[in-house]
C-alpha cells in the first residue's frame, strides 16, 4: 500500500474506524438504572454478540445505539463521529436531527417479532423505507429488493402478504428489508427467539451467510451455538454492566466469572 497516496490512506483509515463505538453509556428508565457504564466497539466487518439474562439490558443497549432510546451519559460514535447532545442527564437529547436520521438509516434493526407492515406485500415491505425515507429510485430499489428476497430464499414470496408466510419466512423478509437500506451495520435483537426450533435454522443460515460476507452486526441472542459460530467477539451483560467479554472460543470454552459460568450452564 502506498501510504503517500491520500486516497489510499483515507480508505485504510476508514476501514479501521469502528462502525459503532459506545463509551461509558448510562441509561435509566426513571429510577431504574438499566445500563451503568457500558463500552462496546463494533469494528467494520465484525460480528459482536450480546448475551445475558433477560432484563440485563441487551435490547436497551441495541436501541440506544441507533438512538431509538435516549441515554443520560456516555458517548455513541458512528463511524468515528460522536453523537452531539443537547442538555444533560435525564434532559439529554440528540442535538442534530440530520445526524439522528443518518445514524438510524445506517444501522438497520431486525426485531424479535419481525414487525413487518401487514398491509404491505413482502416486496412493498422491503422497498418502503429506501423509496419513502431515502428517496431512492423505485426501479433500482425494486431490483435490489427482489435480489435480496432471492438471497434469503424467499424470491417467490414477493407478492405475498406477511400473514401468508411462516415466522421463519417473515423474519427472512425482515432481514431483506433491513439490508435494502444498504446499512453500515445490522442490529439484530433476538432474531430467532420467536421461532419454532425447525424454523430457527433457516434464519440462522441467513445470519451465517451475512457473517461470512463480513457484514458488521451487533447480535443479541439466546442461541449460544449461533453466538459461538458467527461472532468475532462476545459480550456478556449482567445487570447493566459488562461482566465478561472476549472471543467466543475463550468465553464459551473457559469462562472466568461465576456469573457467566452459571448463565452458560443454565442456557447450554
Ligand atoms: P434484555 O433485552 O436484556 O432482556 P431490556 O433491555 O429489555 O433487557 O430491559 C432491561 C431492563 O429495563 C428491564 O428491567 C426492563 O424491565 C426495563 N425496561 C425496558 N424497557 C423499558 C421501558 N420502556 N420502560 C421502563 N423499563 C424498561
Ligand atoms: Mg431483549
């Protein structure tokens, strides 16, 4: 690589900048402290999984990342750019609407309950936000949407209604919808938890394919096998703090904290 070439070094620099970085995040709902100083980095092309008991703050952390939730203290950086805030503590809110929109459209969320729009066909669900929010060319979006539906294995369901699909097919449609935004990262909140075991595998396969393509993902999951298979880094959250983190082989193979050992023996 030619370090003297500014375009080359700028590209290398941007590849090293994490897509998401969270530093010392605190979040409360009223008197309930849910996140108590969490720091987390999602490097470009990496999969970071969040595990932990129900109520430990995993969904809240994901929702704070794309500013679906406010937080009271700490920094959120998207591609090295810190979210700008107005006010402090319980009054703190994002200061720049354009920045919020940029961040949200670049961090696409996949929910446990799919959240497809029931009054739109599958194809319309996938096309809706790129056309209506990003104002992209409908013909180009349609071509991309059809290719994504084929990629997740439901190319023949474009004109079906969500209610006509199985849960596994609906979740794959929701993943195609998230990808059609061409986001810099996917935030997946227990994408397989609402599915029967036999339908989980078709969604697991899609997530594995995305990991193999080096998509940046922040994945909340109860599926320890999935976390072990796809993650570059696993974070164990306990009562709003990171209790332990590391590469999956180490974390699952040789957990250090008693709480993580207990959690793993109860779930695996
Ligand atoms: P997890 O996803 O790890 O199960 P959550 O982030 O959903 O945990 O929740 C963490 C804690 O915050 C829980 O005690 C939950 O009851 C509480 N909580 C979550 N959302 C809200 C809300 N909108 N208002 C009040 N409390 C909430
Ligand atoms: Mg949750």
